[in-house]
């Protein structure tokens, strides 16, 4: 056990350096303030959304998009139905917005990537903006992304996503975990340390998508329409990939309603780790997993030898102290500081979640939208 404690101590030091790096990078990433470039009203945007079994979200989705403060003749919304088994397709056919150009398509493939690809091939836009059906948007969402795109001559933009409406323990837990992921995403992209993004809010040039042959080479992987595509574009344009830090660009979504749905989602996310071409993110994930797995082993050992409990508490306290300032600064940006009172007490649950989701992401299977994958 002494060897394990020593190893965990070393891991904590490395982890502390890593989190400190992310924290500084997050704080130094400036808030984006749109400036008039003269071209904001000349970029045609195609918002593309792949949907599957999203009947409950179709009307709110279209309503939120209909509030965009961007010229109506300069953006279209393309919603592609990916073999839904509920009323999604019927609702899409009935959907209309008198002021917004809405296109609904049927996906002929059997995956989200094929659905997105179908949307892109039909898109008229210079800039593709991708999101999900269960999302809501600031009225300045598209305008902010376009302004950032023009000012930075960007090829790929990762933008912020926030979970809102946490009403129970599962919701609070997911929201805090997601805050940390968003901070790491922003910091890593800003420093070109490794590439991360979330498919609920990203943008890329249609030209860049076609130049890297879209999802070719990653099309058989059941996830990764965000990060794996991002890495392909980053490999071609390493100086043209950015994170947009702006509250007007935040996309909001709700936490998963149940623990089961939450774990299915996170296992799906974890499953793509083995496909990352950028090994830096793989090593970061490995460090995080080994640290948490080691703490889990130590917790089990305390059952047989209670004298180790004090050391375990010290290690947990050290981990909490390392993470808290970073997560708090992210929570402040997303105006969710009230949730930080739960941060310390949820540490043991977070460790258990990392161990389970990481293991099943590699060796298990998961269900997504009623599809059994892996």
C-alpha cells in the first residue's frame, strides 16, 4: 500500500501541474467582444442538426432558432432525420417558420455522421454551424459565431455549451462535471495543447470539411462527429482552429434525466478515446483515469485496513483543492457558481463515475437513441 500511496502522490503532483496549466489558460483566454468588420451580413450560414427520436424537442428547437438576430436571407436550418422511431419525422414535415428557411431531410445512412454529411452536401452556406436537437440558443448565437469567424479567419470553431435546469443530484453532478470539461476544452484549444469540442456547438467552413474529405476514415466509428473531425481540420489548419469564449455564443441543454442515460452518454464519449490521433489528449485521459482508479483501489483497501482512511481523506482533500479554483472560475463564466457548494461532497461519486465510464468506454457497449453500439 505504501507503493500505491507514493504513486498516487506523484500522480497528484502531475495532475496539479496540469490543472494549473488549464486554469491559467482559461483565465488568459479573452472574452470575445464582437466588432463590426463589414462582413457580418454577407456570410451565408447553414445550421445543421441531425435528429433521432427527438419528437419532444422539435418545436422548442425551431422556436429558439427562429429568434436568431441574423438576416433571415443569410441562414438556413437543415434538420436531418436519422431513422427516428417516434413522431420526429411527422413533426418535422409539419414544422414551418414563415421567416426562417427550414429544410428537412431523411438520412439514407445509419449513423449521425451520415446524417450530418447529408445535411452538409445540401447546404448552401459558407459556414456550417452544427448543434443538437435538445439545445437552446441566445438570439445572438449565429451573429456572434460569424463575427468571430471573420475576425479570426477561422476554419473550425469550438464554442461553449452549458447544462441548465439541474433539479436533482444527477443533474447537479452532470452540470459540475460538464463545467470542468468545458474549461479544459477552452484552455486546451486556446493553447493548442490538444483538440476538444462538443457537437452541440461548433462551426466549420464547408470548404474545410470537404478538403479533409469530411468523415472519411472516421465514418465507421459510432461517435466522434465533433472531436475526430476537429482533429482532421486541425491537422490541415493548425493555426485556424479556435475556441469562442462568449456568453452570447453559449448553447444550453438539459442534463440527462436518469443516471442510466447519463452513463450511456459518458460511455459513448469515452469510447472514442482510443481513436484520437493526437496522443496528448489520450495521455491526459490516462493520467486522470489512473489517478481516480488508484484512489478507488485505496478506498477498497480501507475496508481491510482502516488506518489507510486518513491518507485517503488527505489525498481526496488535495484533489479537491487542486480542482476547485479552476472549476469555480468556469462556473463564474457560465453563471453557475451556486452549484460549487456541492463540489467537494460529490468527489467520491465523481471518482466512481470516472472509473466505471472509462472502463466501459473501452471494454463495454452502450445504447444511443435505441441503437446498441460497440
